[in-house]
C-alpha cells in the first residue's frame, strides 16, 4: 500500500490521476517517458509559504529557486502566484524573460557570473544581484559604469553552518565555494566595497545552508547568524540591512519513511528566530526572503515510464527495465536518491515482488530504484515514479543520444504540453558535418 497516494488520486477505473487527468491516458496521448506536473499542487505550495508571512504581517518574498525546474510555463505560474524567482544563469534568465516574468522580482545568483550575464541582468533591470565574490563586485562595478546604470544587490555570505544532508548539496559550511567568508573578514570587506559604490544599492544579506533539510535547527541557526552579521554591520559600518534572505532547502518526502515539516513550520521558525534576534539586537524587523525550489515543484512532479525488458537470475533480485533512466533523472545515480514508484493502472495493487527498477542507459549505475516493491508487471505497463518534480528534468541530459522527455502541466482535468519531447532531429541540430 503506497502511503503517498490518496484515494482522491484514483479515478473510477482505479488509475492514478495527476491534476485530475488519468495517468494512463497521459502516457498514451503524450508518450513515455513523460514528466507530468500537478499544477494545483505547485500553486498550493507557493501559497502556503506566502500565507505564513502574511499571517505574521512580515514583509517577505517567496523566491522560487528555478534551478529545480525551469521552463517558460513554470515562470508563468510563479508570476501568477506572486512569487519572486531566482535564476543562476543567462539561460534561466532568458527563459524568465520569454515568460514575461516581472524582472523586478528576479534575483540573480551564481558563484561565477560572467560579464555577459551581468550585462544581460543590468539591461533587463533584474531586481537583485546576489553578489558572491570580489571578482564579481569588480565586474559588476565596471558593467554599471559602462552602462551608466544602478542596481540592487545583496551579499551572499557563508554562514559556517552545515546542514545534515548529502555533502554534494551542502553549501553553508565554511569550506564552500559559495559566498563571502565571515571569520576572515571577507564579508565586511565586501560590504565596504559595495557601500562605497553609488551604483550599487545594498539591500541586505543572504545565506543558503543546503538542500533537502528536515530540521528547523539549521534554519534557526542561519537566521540568527544573519541577524548577528546585520547588527555588526550597523555597529561597525552604520549600515542597516533591509532584507534577510535565508535561502531554500526545505526537505520533502521522497519515500514513506521521510517525514518532512510543513512549509508553515519552517517559515514560522524562521520568522520567530529573526524577530527574537532583531529585537534583542535593537534592529528594526527586516523583510524576510526565502528561496524554496525542491519543496515547490518536487512533490508536484511525476515521471511516467513504460515497462520493457526484464532479467531474472535465480537468487538475484530481478531487473525490470523502463524506457527512461539516468537521462531524465540522474538523482538516483548521482546522490543515491530514493523514490517510490507505483503501477499507474492500480497504484494500490498488492506488492508481489521487489525489483531493481533499471533504466535503459548503457551504464550499470543506471538504476532508478534498488529495491522497488511492485505488483506483477508486464511489458507495456505504465509506472509512475512519485515526487520527481525537482532537479529531475532540470538535470536531464542526452546521454546515449536519448531525446529528453516532454513535460506536461495537468490541472483541473486538463493537460497541456509545456515542453515538447525532443525529436531525433533535435538531437543532431547542432551537429555540423566534418569536411575531411
Ligand atoms: N537558493 C540557493 C542559493 C541555492 O543554491 C539553492 C539550491 C536553492 C535556493 C534551492 O534549494 P531547494 O529549496 O531546492 O533545496 N541538484 C541537487 C540540489 C542542488 C541544490 C542547489 N541549490 C539535487 O538534485 O538534490
């Protein structure tokens, strides 16, 4: 019995529905592998983050970390839901521009933004540049001078707090490639540089401690640390931060054993910690910004696959192979990430066997799940992998020259393709023949 699927998600035929659409019909109509988002769920997540700030009467921004899933349609949904977005590349920024996303609600992150990227941000009047290093401060200063422009900035600092998560997705520890170091005085030096530049309007400070975090302690710790820095900056440099941005990283449930906190609990703890610290330090209450990515799109996403071949060896766990794999979801291979998968035509069918759910890529490590309980399956059956909406499609590749899947948005019983499936022709359209 899968604990993640509720009775409301089954239709009269007993099939899994996504956004009110029958998953088997989606697979037949759009083909597999297919990425499907339940758009109402995306909206609900954004709204539940926003609601807590509003109930507490705190100035805020919920800035969707679009690296989790970036597509024109996604920026359009974020725009309608009054979210901000953060982008980390010219590509994400370009996609937001194409979606007519309001540029004043965009924050630009990254630890090595190029001159071209900064120029693009300035030309398009991006809301905030999240400054990450000294090279970038100089580069931006030059771009602003040449363009005779001004822009809002925030400083990303490394708070010296490590989150209890996979080491590749930890970012807050002192030994990190991101942000200005505190202990060595780099953050103070960066602040002085920015304050001395009339073209940069210093808005506040930012930190991000990692991803897929389940405990409140890390967020309370980073909130406290950022307020301490803000108080030090006021005392030392007569500068008061208007915004404290605690980043993203709110954990979600991938498997039934995961018990994440609700958005309300995370935000409530952050607000309380910042209120307490600012009043202790005699600072006025800043605006609080958060940057959730995974928690907004992860639980709303499903990957649909069709079962193909199978390998049984006596004494070994069988391999059941689907028509996708590490090209559309590299997370199991890269992070040993776990997911749950159900038979789309009967998600609550009793489990008959435990299998390795294998991908079709030419690599032994291309296993989507090492131990998946499933009913009996046969070639042609549709499987739905749950909670795949974050960092699945956005990290997809064309490994083995497999086309990337289509992405469908489903809401209120209607489904629309929002990213087309790549064709074989798409795979070669950048290739040029070699004249020998
Ligand atoms: N803000 C900043 C500055 C970040 O670097 C990130 C994620 C976020 C916000 C959003 O974090 P989230 O709420 O999504 O946890 N590819 C990895 C995750 C890398 C996260 C990178 N930064 C994965 O598949 O787990």
